[in-house]
């Protein structure tokens, strides 16, 4: 930062590191002379009397304001004030709403196109990184047979996918970590 600017900030009490500047002032004579000149100029500006306008000028301004206010009294032929037209904001709102609608439709189409009846492969299957095929325990066969135990009143795809996901997770985990899950059976 410029030394002169630092001195001005010091004079107005805005300098953060006042002790370092005070040390520099005691070490550098040219900088101290510049500080004294700036301090004297600030004191002279602060000691000047404030200028006040002539009372006649103030009276003249007040009289002109009074006559201007009286001459602009509302007449019966004036129309009421109205807000300026903001058609461009309405257009932007319409365009924004249309873009949001298109975005929602596009996202729905994009998400809907990825739905399939195939079970989703899990990328975190153990042993896949080693090149060996994951093998499920023997209880997985009995669990896949229980997938048909879904109630007849709700054979939605989402429920079937959730049941298959639970079967895969149970097949990969230790039996004592899950405990016993209650299966839904047909009445």
C-alpha cells in the first residue's frame, strides 16, 4: 500500500497496524515530514468555519417552492397516475415458466426411458473386482422362490423390484446381521 495512503488512514483512525506505522514514522524522517504536512492540512480543513447560505437566498428558494406547489395543484382534467408498463417482465415470466415445464417433461421422459423389467445389477457386488463371479449362499434359492409370495392385490413392478433388492442384500450379508424379516404371504 502507498505510504501516503497509509498516513491518511492513520490520521483518520482507519489503520489496522498503527504500531508498525508509528515505528516507520520514528525511523524515516521524510515520511514523518509528510505526516506532519498531512496532519496540518487535516487540522486546517477541520478548523474552517462551515459556510452557510445567505438568509435571502434561503427565503427566495422557499418562496419559489411554495409558488411551484400552488401552481401544480391537481386539476380536474388530469388522469390518475398509473404504473409504467412492464410487459417485458410478463414475457420473461412466461418464457421462464415454459422452460421449467419443458425441463420437467424432459426429465420425466429421460427417467422413464431407463425403466426396465430386468433386475438391476449391483456394482458393489463382492468378488467382481477380482474377476470371479459372485456366488450367493444356498438360502438365496429359497428366497427367490418366495418372490412369488407377493400378494395378488399388489403385483406392481416397484414392489417386485424392492423385494428382489432385499433378496440380493440378504444373500450377500451374514444371516445374523439381518435377523429375521417378516415375509408377506398370500392369504
